[in-house]
C-alpha cells in the first residue's frame, strides 16, 4: 500500500474527498487480491470435511509428486508453537491429531499455478476417524456432552447482580429469542503475499484489522523475532470484524519460508466462509418487571453464545453481551447470566456490534411487549425508561456524558413517514419486487422502533492505546506533514481522518499518510468503533508535540518566547508575523512519536459483575417501516430512519456513510442473512445461498446526527460504526411484528415464520 497524499483542504468538521474514493469507484484501487510478484508461487489450504474427527495419518506423497508443486506442509513442519488465537492460544495453525470443525486447516500446498496447487491438495490422503460432534450449544454444559476442548466446553460465564436479589412487580413480561449465525460478508476474500527476504525473515502484505497482533501470532508460529517478520497492510475489501483473527497469514508465511519463494494465497468465496469467524448465534431468555405505568423495576436475562470450535473473541463478546445486554435503560434491579461455549460448529468471533446485536433483538422485542401490556406507546415506553446522563448502568458505572435516549427515539418518531402505497404501485416497490409475486393483495404496513447503546474501545481493564508518529518538514518550499500509524484502514475513512487532524493541529495543507505497517508502534485493532477515538487521539497528541517542538525551535532561533503557529507562520503573542515555517525549519525536520491511552477501564467484579468496564458509550435509535405480504411471507423495507449521537462529527459525510452501512447489516440479519449449519456442516457457503441486502433492498434513509460532545474524548468524538447495526435490525423485526401480529421470536425472519 503506497503512501497517500492530498492537498484537498479539509479540517475537523469538513468532509474532504477521500484519497481512495475515486480509485475504488473506478475499479483502480489495488486490493490484497491484486498483489503480485514475478517470482511468486501459489498456496492453497486443505481443510477438514468433518466437524469432529481424529487424524490417524496424513499421506502427502502423491501431492508432492505432482509436477509444479514446491512444497506440501503439515503441522510437523511448523518451526515454532503450533497455536494461534486472539485471546486464547487454543487453535492449531495446522491441525495435529484432531479436527474440531468443518473447514479446519490440515495441510498446505505451494505450486507454480493455483490450479496445480488445488489439484495437488486433493491428492493428500488423510485418514480420519469421525468422532461424536457437539453441535447444539444448549447441550454444551451437560455432563454427557462431548468435549470440544480438553479443558471443557465453557469459554466464559459472566454474572451481573445489582439491586434487590428477589424483586417483584405488578407487571411481568418474558420471552425466549434466537439469533442465527451472521457472516461479515466482506466483498474482498482473504488474500495476501508473503515475501522471504533471503536473510531468514520475511514481509507479509495482507488485508487485516490488527497488524501487530497478527505479527505476534506469525512470529510465535514461525519462531521469529518481531523485526524478522514485518507486516504491511494491503488493500482491504471490507472487514467488519472478520479479519481480526488470522486466516491465510501464517500459512502463506510457512510456505514462503519453506520454499524460499514469494507465496500468494487468495481464497475463493466458498473458502472464505470457512476461513474466518462469524457472528455468534445466540439463545436468549428475558424477563422484565415493571409498574403498571411501564416503569422498569427489574430485568432478568440468560444469554448463551455459540463460540464454535475455538475461542477467538468469545470472552469479550460474553463481556459485552452481559454488561450491555439489557439495553440503554435505567433498571434498579438486574440479574444477568451470560455464557459462551465451545461446540463443533464454525468458530465465531468479532462482528460489528460485538455481542450487543444479539441482545438488542431480545430486549427491544420485550420492550414492545411491555408497552402493549401497559398500554403505553412503544416510543414513550423507551423514553420513560431510557438512560440519562448521571444514571448508572447495570454494572454500576456512571454515565458521565450525554445519554439522549428519549431525544433519539422521539426524533426518529417525528421524522416524516413515507407516503402510503398507491392504488397501482410499481411492483418493484412491493414485497418480492421485480419477481412479480404480488400486486398488492395481502400487503400490510407496519412500523417498528428500537433504541440501543454500545461501548466504544476495548474494555474490562484492557490497556487500549494507539501509536502515532508525525513528521513536519519543508518539501519544495512548503510544509508537509507525514503521519505514520499502524491503524488499519478497512474502508471506514481513517486515512482521511488522520489528514484532517494534522491539518487542524498543524495548519498545513499537504498531509502524507505513511503506508500502514509494523515499523511503528501498534495502532490496535480497527474494531470496537475505536480508531477515530484512539488513533485520532494519538495523531492529535503527536501533532501537538510537533507543534511544541517547532515553537521551541522558533523561540531559540528568533530569541522570542510566547510564540504560536498560525498556518505556516510563526506569530508572536501580539499577533506579529515573525517568520514562516520554511525559514525556521529550513532543512531540518521535526518528528514526534506518541503512544496515547484513553482513560482506564476495569475488570468487573467476578461475583456481581459490577465495575467501570467501558470507556465510553454511543447511542442510536431506528424507525423501520415495512410492507409485508402476510399471505406469502415476503417483506419490503420501505423506510429505515435513524438518529444517532456521534459526539462530534469529524467528517460528516463519512459519519452518514457509516450509519447507512451499519443499518444495512442490521437489516440483513433481521430479514435474510444466516449461515445455515446442520450437524456442524455449513450448507450455504456462497453468495447464491447466503443472501445480503442489495441496493434494491435498501430503502431511503433519513439520518439525523446529534453532536453532544463527550468531554473525556478527543474533540468530543464517539464511535459511530457499530450502534446502527445494533438498533436497525430490532426495528425491522418490530415493524414486521406490527404488520403481522405475530410474536416472531427468531431472526432472520423467514417467510414461513410469517405465514404459518
């Protein structure tokens, strides 16, 4: 990935043109799948066809004898520790004696052509003994359940207890809810290029979300020090959490080190479904107790996440699902149990919304049921119970900045509604669209609401930070700022934000963004809605340090104190221009590196779940309008309107784009997106059978952005990307319930759920 420079004027609060935008629209942007080296060979992975099996032997002789094959590797060829994992080192880079899910990597092949490599991989003979598979997570903790991991099937359990341990209420509502397995469905499949340096090290160019954690895992498996395994961010075609874990990283590096040649790996769409983690399916049981007016007295929840065969980030997902699992409501007494378990299903990990998405479907459905029971409007029941600044959430943490729940939900209610359908509507506006399944008969309109909140950044005591290096120098007679971070640009617009911060803090027009790599300190993961907050904070701090160094240099050279920087001018306290940057810096460059930490978080109490677990919260609300053909079970989302508090819109156009994209993914889970897993086997690993919303499915959106600055955050920002994914889906589900009168306690909602 080359450095990015722009002269496009744009400071904090502007919406400058993205430097990668035109290239992506015109198809000229170089993604990781476009990587090429004249001397490269191709790598492929042989994967297990079984959800659970013992490996008795692996015969690679026929594969090695295939003309054009350079190497065939198994776990025996791993030079270091054959273990990877984000939070737990529980996953072999290549399976050893047991495979625990369908698609687990077993062997690798490098050849002179991808078809040759695939043909050779099919010639590898693996002697499997199939074992009983645990595929129902609700049985995972039974005494007679098959063990997925030697230490047992429990990944994490979290208990949250607050208030009255035995509360009662005059009004009690309860439900069970189920959420299916969603895929991140990024359009650029996993790919990368590993290039040996001829000196025992290598460079890996890869599409990822967290360069330094990838580097740690690669070094552990290859038994290399960090300076011998350098990682570089290649063009990323979407991520949404699915690139936090390793995919082809270690495999390409193993093959490159073994062959001494550059190795490219690029997954097919089908292999991509097996090559990354998915959103956790969940089973949820909720109970609310309230006054006759609808004021919440207590809430109980039991939440079960299917983590699949390996832990990935299940520990943190349980933490989020538990601590945030009752929604943005003021509840005096709570009793929450959240668990994540191992099964022989595909591994699950990070996806946009991270534990809160699943819980929101349940708590918002139950709020609607409570509203109906007590005769209160669904908007007003949320406004009545919504958090306000100064409240404490279910872990006892003080909400110490804006919490505009009531304003958000009333804002979306008051937005104009779409007009009623015409007597002779365009069939493309009806459920089923151009398939011409209905002409309007049996179509009923429904409106639904949802509100939610999401933590920003890493939590529960994790030392969350980012590193930024900023350099200011004179090039061609004018000042140029170069910013270098390892924070991954995955399509969210971080490069533009880094440039905007540099222009704001240093007053320069020319800003170069250095290619992202591990030759600078960690930028952390591009996840948890954290990069604008944390890496933005690091860039801001580094720019401030550069500015102070420039002013100190100016004071020494000019013999004057109390100076300030105004664009490219050095100005005295009285406002007199004393010099320009080009004169002061001349051939000298000023460079500063800053590691920036946000305020600390803390682990929750192991007995009660109480504690200041999160650094910040972001709030959003949605209103969905749907037309449902109640006879055919088809749904058309007519409108999906939203309001969200973003703290401060660093780049207003990018903020709206994030909200629109997040809303599409939430809507997709409500209506159509599900990886179907039967007896541990994925039945629909393709975009033919795994459906995602297209431009024809997405309705018009009215987006209302609120800006209540968080006084504890750089520029007052709040994370933007995840909240819309959390509240959009429950709003769509609520609208379908309103149209059909059916309870609909599972998503995605299928036609048979409506018609039966």
